[in-house]
């Protein structure tokens, strides 16, 4: 009986242990109560705090791992960027070296240009002084031009008056030209008359021809008489010794016709006549003259000499 009771007791203790262990595993409050009884309450509280801290640390670790992944990705991207930058830096380094070489050349060129600029500055200073001097001269010229302009205006007025006078003179010259044409026609008619006289009387005396010529000239020019210029040549310019010289003179429209009438003309006669005409021009100061020789006969050489000295010859 006693033994049976002992066995039951042992069985009850075993079941109690099993139940106790199950409660420890499943019932949190029971477990805390047992721990408190055993003096483990402080340890459990510390463990709870440790669990809370571990939970927070785990959360932080998860965040850190996420951040690390992001950083890893960013690092990879940065590494790629760095490689690209390295390549770009290498290219830039080459370009900088090239630029350095070019800058060195530019520095030398700038140095040369600086010297040239200094030279040009000196030249410009000189030119500036020259320009100032020219400016002063131009001012003086402007004043002179103003004076000249006034004088030109005065000259223009005078020229206008002269133009009017020239027009009048032109008309007078035209009238003179017509008169000369009439005179030449008269001389030709005179020549015909002389030829007729020669054919009629043969050898004609010079005095008779001169009288006939004077009558013709009076009728043609409409003058009362044919003048005669007589001058004592003290210097002997005509004959080579002092002697009186004379020549027939007809004045018509301000033209002096110096006329010599001879039955025949030689080279010597032409030379003497030309000297007398020159002496007439010198002593009277009259330049508007026309030299005319009238003759029945003139030698060929004498005719050439007359043409040379500008003498008009009327002959048969």
C-alpha cells in the first residue's frame, strides 16, 4: 500500500515537471513569475530591454543595408563617372598642353606686337604733330581760299564783261575777214589789169603802174589817198648805211597794209621790203600789218623768198 502510494507520487511529480516545463515554454506571465521567484526578474527585464534594443538595431541594420546598397550603386555610378572624367581629364590635359604651346607662341607674338605698338605709338605721336601743323595750314588755306573766292567772283564778273567784248571783237574779225577777202579779190583783179597793161604796152614803167595802182586802191578801199611812210634810217638797218626809206601804207579796219609796187622783183627787193616792213613795225609799234608786193614779173627764187617772209605777191 505504501509502495503503491509512492509510485503514484512519483508519477504525479513527473507529470508536474512536464506541465511545469510546458507552462514555462508557453505562458509568458508564468515564466516571469517563476523567474521572479528564482530572482531572475531583473535579468529578464534586462533581456527585454536587450530585445528591444536588438529590434531597433535590426531595424537600423536593415536601413543601413538599404543605404549601403544605394551607396554601392552610387559608388558604381560614381566610378563610371570617374572613369569618364579620367578620360575627359586626359583629353583636357592634352588640350591644355596644346594650349600652353599656343599660349607660349602667343606670348612671343604679343611681345613682338607690343614692340611694334610702341613704335607705332611714336609714329602716331609724330603724325599727330604733323596733323596739327596741317590743320593750322588748312585754316590759313581756308582764309586764303575765301579771299581767292572773292577774287574769282570779281574775275568772273570781269570775264563776263570780257566775253561780251570778245563777242564784239569776233564780229569785227568776221567783218575784217570779209574785207580781206574783198581786198584779195581786188588784188587779183589788179593783177589781171597789170597783165593787160603788160600785154598792151609791153614793158611798162614802174611809175605808170604805181599811178594805176593808187587809183585802184582808192576806189577799192574807199579812201581819199594811199599814204606813204617815209623814215630816215640812221642806223642803216635796211641798206647797211644811213638812208631814207619809204613804203606805201593803206589803213583799213585797223589793219595796216604795207604795199610795194615794182615792175619786176628780185630776191634783193624782197629782202629790202621785208626789212622796211620790220622797221615800220618797230618804230610805229603797230603789229597788225599785212605785207603785199605787186609786180608784173618776179623771179622764182624771189617768189620763194617772199613766201618764206610771209609776203603776199600779186603778179601775172
